[in-house]
């Protein structure tokens, strides 16, 4: 993983770890590549990697490369919610060609189950077919799996943990170009949150997501970020927004620079995104050289509506999780318990009057025993809110409740 920096430009900053301090340098001016995916995502991925310097320049002498996609939940890449397998495949091929091992490390949002998410997305088979090793670290932050970082200059998130095995690894950040109902946009700077243990993610939400994203990026510097805009999502992202169909990949070393370029592509002023505004103020504006295609604004993005009551209730789940986790079974969190009641969160509901009990939704659901055809109840303890049942119902008997993703039977 690359070094932490206190600003942008020639960096001689320190990457503080419990065990050691690493000093390294990054180039003054980043090269940012933009390319369309008209000839396929894999071809486009190989192109941006080549244009930004080639995979060998990122891997250097690392034995493993950590691929960090955005698998926030079991919603396919076709919805614009998650990183496409085609991008991961191309990156893994490049890593193999450099003699290193690609390793996938990702934990979904706190309200989702990692194994169920992997099942819905088909992560196991994809990784097995493409020689990618999956590393399942303890999401609750057990001592053996994690090391602590204390990034210099951090203002809110003064310490957090990253997986121990990442110390000597090349870190390849593979986010999606999409909006986010909490952080407005989720791009390169936010994506590494998915490798932090849940207690540290909870701290980020409690202390303020925008300043904590900036602090996290003082400690985590990906060697390469490739933003997957092959589909992308605007409106009420990151899961239930509108497919954007951008057909673009954007790559570079500097996450802030990459994020600023992505904002240009979707017509959003970076200062409208709280963590980018703070990053510009605290870290300074990076410099970059554009290569590839100069595409202008591909699509004017609609940012999510900011409903303060929703944001407050969402925020409240995190401080409440501290006392909850003292008494709850390990791995249980306040939000998962709250969502499992079926009273909150995006969730499918079956309308008895329209349902013919054809069973198609049960056959389509990627998980066992979630929909009970006799009672037409959905088990919200196990439902992962992928909405595949809603999409296949021939009678339009399923509606979707919740703040984001609400859908009436069509
Ligand atoms: S697919 Fe629709 S009609 Fe068929 S059982 Fe499910 S909810 Fe009922
Ligand atoms: S019940 Fe519907 S939303 Fe829930 S996991 Fe099954 S298919 Fe997905």
C-alpha cells in the first residue's frame, strides 16, 4: 500500500503503524486516465491501467495485490450498485502477469451479511474461476487480523485499523461512480471504508462521516484507484438509485484527484460533496495530467435528496450501537436488529390480494427460506434486500418500502 501524505505534491509523509513507520514518495502530478467502455469493460480496464503507467509500476515488488471492490450489498453491477466482475477480472489478469497474487477483501454495509452478499453476487465462483483468493478477515476487529494506523494530522479519526496482511501489499481500489444518501457521492476516497472493521466504521459515522473520510485517506493511500462508471448510479444511491449507464472508467493513483475528475464527468461541483470540500480545504488541490479520452459531462447527475430527519435517524443508529454491542451477541449490531424487524430499511412486501402463489419469487430469491409462500411473509432477518423478487414477480404483487428504493407494484 502506498504512503500516507499530509498534503499533495511530493510526499515525504509517514505511514504510522504499531510495528513500524514507513516513509515513501509519490509523484507530484498524478496521471488520470479516462476511457469509455464501448469495446467492453475488460478492454477498457487494460487500457486505463496501461495509460496510468502499467500494473508493474503499481505492484513494484509486492507479492500480493489487494483488490477492494464495492460490494456494499447483494445488488448486481448491472444496477450500478457494485463493482463489475469484468473490471475485477482484468485487474486480476494484470496482477497475475506481474507475478503477484490478487486477493479480494471486502465487507458489505453493516446491515448486510457478508456470506449472503457473496452468495447473491456469485463472488465465490467468480474468484475461483479467475484465480483470486478471498480473504475473510474478522469484521469485528479481532486482534489477530488487524493493525492500527494513527495518521499524522488526523482531526477526528485519530486511529483506525486495517487488515494486517495489507502491510506489504499493493492496494488497488475499485469503487463505483455513484451517489450516496449519506455521503452524497461515494467514489475513491470513501471506498476503503469497506476494509475497516465494523467498530471503526461505526466510529466514522458517529464522529462525522466527511471529516473521517478525509482522515482515513491520510492513512490509506491506494496504489491505484479505478472508478467503475461502466454503469454507475445517481439519485438515491448507493443501492436503489437510478442506473446511470455512463460507460466510463477513470483511473489514477491519487483518490482525491480521481474523485474530482469523476465529479466533472457527472456535472457535480466537488464542493457540493462534503468530504471532497473538506479534503480540498485540508489536503489542498492535487495536480494531474489527463490522458485517454476528454469526454466532458457524460450525464448530469441528480444528487440524493438530503432529508435531515432521515439523516439524523440514520446517524443515531451508530451511537446507539455502542451500548447495544456491549450486551448483544458478537457480530450483532443495532442496525441489523432494527432492520430485521421489518419496520425500517428498504424491504419487499407481498400483497396478498395480487399474489397467485406461483412461487417464482421463491425460486428467484438467491437465499433459502426467506419468502414463505404460505403466509406470504418475508423473513427480514435473512432477506438481503436485493429486490430480485420484486423484479421477477409476474403479477406485480411485490412493493418495496423504505426511504430509498421505494417502489410501487408496476
Ligand atoms: S412471484 Fe409474485 S405472484 Fe408469484 S408468488 Fe411471488 S409474489 Fe406471488
Ligand atoms: S426476499 Fe427478495 S429482496 Fe429479499 S433476499 Fe430474497 S429476492 Fe432478495
